[in-house]
C-alpha cells in the first residue's frame, strides 16, 4: 500500500489489515504486523492512506 493512494474498504481488508476502534480521532485505523495505518474518508467509502507508523509508537 502506498501513501496518498485511495482504497476501498474491501481492498484494505484484503491486504490483511485489521480495523481498530479509536476515540477522538477522525480517521480509520488499521493494523497489520508491526505497523499502524491511518486512512481518511475521501468520499463514498473510499479512503486515502495518509500515514503509517510503528505499532509500538501508536500504543504508548
């Protein structure tokens, strides 16, 4: 997956990403392996990947 590319929810999940519930954040958050992926909704169930961080940094 590439930063600034757009994906459907089906495409995101087919890549093995698991959605996480988060508070106070206007984004969809998914995890896979040791990475956390942040997506913003850009319209009609299409999401743009805007950052990827290490899982350990996210949960500290």
